[in-house]
C-alpha cells in the first residue's frame, strides 16, 4: 500500500503554506508568545476556506479528504496561537 501524498494533496499543502505565510505571518511571534487572537486573521482564514475544509463543496466547503484535512490542520495550526 502506498501512503505517499498524491500530486493533488501536495498542491493543496503548498496552497495552504503560501496562504499562511502571506496572510497569517504578521506579528506571529507576539501572537504566539502572548496567545493573542486576531479576528482579522480568522476572517482571512474563513475566506480562504479553512473553516469549511471538511464540508462538501455543494454546501460551500472545500470537500477535503482525510489526508487533505490533516495537511490543512497541521499547516495552519503552526501559524495560530495554541
């Protein structure tokens, strides 16, 4: 059984990395150190589709398979306060 990422999953991963670097990277150190939440960044994530990553496309989501769901969660979580 081959568990390597498909080309589609790798492209999805790169889209999320690019989004996070370009849209969520501002003041990352301050936000992580102080556990700050910025509503504007949450709204950007919503417009990109992160909040609907596992919802079917017919309902406005991204219809991510389990692999893409893991990719999306793991990549974006890096940029959000924990």
